[in-house]
C-alpha cells in the first residue's frame, strides 16, 4: 500500500483523492489550510485522511511528507518550488500540475539532488501533461518532422455570457497562461511569443473554435524536439470571440498589471460549471516513407458522474493525468531517479492505465490514433 500526500483540497485535489482512494492501492492524506474544505472532503470520501497545513512553511511540509512515498501538489503554482525542496529533504517523489515555466525550471534544479528511487515530475495534468504524451507519440511515426501543433481547451457545454466561458479550474493558472510569454519553435529555433497572439479558427466535430497562444502548455517538448522540428507551438482553444474580450481586459484595461484585481473580477463575475467538455487536438506533419503527410489525434472528454457526484471534464482529465503517472511510478514503469518529462511516457502505456483510460473518448465519431487500425497511416 503506497502512502501519498495530496496538497490542496480544491477542485482538482478532490478529484485526485477520489480516484486514488477508490483504487484501493493507496493510503491518501489530503492537506490544506482550509479546515472546512477538509471536513467536507472527509465526509464525501470514506477512508480518507486529512490534515491542516500551511503550504508556505518548509518545516510543516517536511513533517507532513515524512513517512510518505510521494507528494502530489494540487496547489497554485507559486507554492511548488518550496514543496519540491521539502520533498527532496523528506526523500519522497514529487508530482505537480504546474503550467508555470519558471516553476518547472526550479523543480528541475531540485531534482538534480534526488535520491535513488526518488523522481520529480512536474506538469502532470492535461496541458502540460497528456497533450505532450499524445504529440510525442504522433511524432514517432515520422521519418522526419516538419511541424507539431497542440491545441487544448476546457469549455462550457452551455456558454451563456459574452466571454463564452466558465471557470473550470485554477483562476491563478488561467491568468498565468493568458499573461506570461509562450515558448515555441519557429524555423527550427526556440523563440518566445506573446500570449493571446497567433489567433486561428478551425472546426472540429461540427463546432467552430478559435485558438491562440498561451503560456506553459508545451511542457518540456521544446527542449525534447529542438533540432528535430521546424515548427512547434501550443494554443488554447476557446469559442470564437473569447480572445478579443480577454485582450480588452488584459491590455486595454491593463488588468494584466493588476492580477489580484483581475482574479477578483473573474471569480465574482464568471460562474463555475461542472458541465464542460475538454477538447484535445494535436496535428503533426512530416516525411513518412518519402511522402509529406499529416496525422492528427482529436479527443473530446465530457463531464462524468463518479461516485454519485458530477465531476467536470477538466477535473477528470487533470486528475487522471497525474494519477496515471503516479500509478506508473508505483509499478516501476518510469525512470528511477531525478527529473522525468511527460513525453518519456508511451501513449499506449498511459491509455492502458486504469486512470489513463479516462482519456479514451466515449460516444464520439472521432478516432484517436491509439484505436485506429491502418498500419500505413497510424503511429505504432
């Protein structure tokens, strides 16, 4: 029985706890500063242990991790460098969901001193996370890569405001993605691009979307594919019209300079929804057997009822991503020490995992690459 500490009792932390406790192979303790949230979570999930914690205290973090096998951070990204340092001292493996580039760099530095059997694996959610696994899998099919394009969005099924958007996950993370510089590869060289730029429109499964640059979704793929690909980029998917209104808030009203105020405005004006859809769309082009070809992986994941409760698609996919890699680590299927990238995991192995199976679409006409059959057209 593996002993895990989950930091954060918010939307994603709750889903992680639900998955892991129901699996039966984990003793799970959820820690949070909010005692009320812990009480509610303990009532909802029998057998779950909880403990109050100040995540800004190095000593408190080390004490909570002592005797555990791993720590999963579902906290806001700015806590994670300290959590990683505490994990190193406590000798436990570390997993997080961060989209923040600077945070990932800090975790990588900590990972240099990892002990045998101790790994540090940031960016374990949806994007970054699963989307890197899917894109890297597509890339293996090509003899020579040209472009890798990754598009992901968590969208309300029933948009009812001008933004055509509802809050579905961390507001801090959302603002971070909309405001910070974006990594990419252009003409074979690593570059930085501005968020909200590079707007494009496309149709998928009969629905019209827009996509634009946001920060963090590529994870470590820029480093992994540098020198092998001409174009690599990541864009967030929204309903058409969303980007222009966000640009008005951030740039015309200059709220990017007052992020606490922007967070307050969003959380008071934009309601949370659990009725959502996660759209994942990766397209890779390159040379295959002497021909210039394209191959894509398209998925839509919808909200679900689990344990008698409705869970949003972004909760399910984000939690499934991190639970799958924790599960693979427990089974000895990942690297044994140090920093681990998402793209080091094979897509078929991820999807065959009991948590990773949540990424296999149901009730859709789209055919992801892992279930297609044509040998000449499908990555293996």
